[in-house]
């Protein structure tokens, strides 16, 4: 049976010059810590990790483990090279993390055997940590098919996979072939309820970093198998997912509108316009 976990994908705060704002990031993490979700993934796509230095990522890992005490913290340590990943594993371990996610290598093409070899080395170095394979072909250009994920699942220490940008049909096909107890998380916020039917154990949700309540309410209904309430709550999920539209800039805007001192951006993603801000404000009134 799926556990319907909500793992919050946490955005970060930056100042007007693009410098990492650890105080603002702390306020976002404190919101996550106060919400009854099962854990957080930090330094993933929502955290704009490609634009952060190794030192910055390790500083965020330390801050996250500190603020999110008593909660699962999955630190993403993926990078384009093993050299970088090694430093990030060291940083996650030093921060006290026990779970890490590792994106497939990216930018240059990598055939399945190279991807497998990469993870083989990574999990050996990460011995003692639980490792999640992080697949996002739309961003990396690197596919992970059924054969490869089955091979990866057999590596010691690999306990799950985060699937982003893929259909529920692929999740179902993975579930049919992966070992019992191997965790599958979808990155598709709006599919939280449907993902459990497909065999996912829950969602890794950036939207929940700004609007935790609709997801928490949905989890309660899913566990109770309350079908009428699930159908009703899907409307709330659709509303906040549509308002945020996967944008870290919009997630930060929600926190600013809610009174937190969260600054600007680092990557060139658009800030919400006046119409979008009004939509976010309405959603805050109903769901924050």
C-alpha cells in the first residue's frame, strides 16, 4: 500500500543582487518545518541547484538539517561530474543528512552503462546513506528506462527513485518491476492522489513548500480512502498547482505575500506579474 508521503521540494531565497540569502531561506524552511509533511528535498530543481556553488550547496544542506530537525531531509547532491558529487556527498554527510538524491549525469549524452557506472561509484562513496535516483529527462537529456532503473535498484544503498516529468504509466511500469519496499516518488504535484493508484509512494512537491495544507488534507483523505473528499480536495490541489505553475519565483512570492522576508532570484526565471500576484493572494486566503 502506498504511504502517500509529502516530501516538500524547497525553494531558496536570494537578495536583490542574486547572492544566497540564508536568513530568507531559513524562513522558508521554518514554514516547511511547521507543516505536517513527511519530509523535504533540498537543493533540487526547485532550489535552483545548477546556479549554486559547492560551498553554497553545502551551507544550505547544513541549514536544512538544522531547521528541519525531526523531519526527513533528502539532500540533492547531483551534479554534472563525479568530482562535484563527491564534494557534495561529503557536505551532506557532514551536515548530518542520512538521505541523498542524485540526479543522473547531465548535459553531455551518457549511455545506460555509463549512467550505471556513475551510480555504482556514487553509492559506494555514499555508503551508510540512503540514495534516491533522481531522473528528469526533460532537464538532463538522459533517459532512465525500466531496464536501467531495475539495475540501479539492485545497488546497495539505493532505496528509491524520484520521477519528474514522466507519465503515471511509466510509474506503473516501474512499480511492476521494482522490489517491494523500493520507494517511488513523483515530481508531478497535481498527480498526488492519482500517483498512489499508479504505485507511487508519494509526491516530491515544490507547490507544497508554499501551500502545504491542500496536500496534507489530501493525504488524510487518501489514507482514509474517502473517495468523495478526495474528489473535492483535488480541486484545491488543482487551484494551487495552477497558481504556482512550478515556478520557484512564484513560491517565493507566496512567502513574501505571507509576510516572510524572502528576496529575489538567481536564475533568469520570470517574476510573477500583477495578475499572477492577485491569483496567488487569493490562493493564500484559502489555502496557506
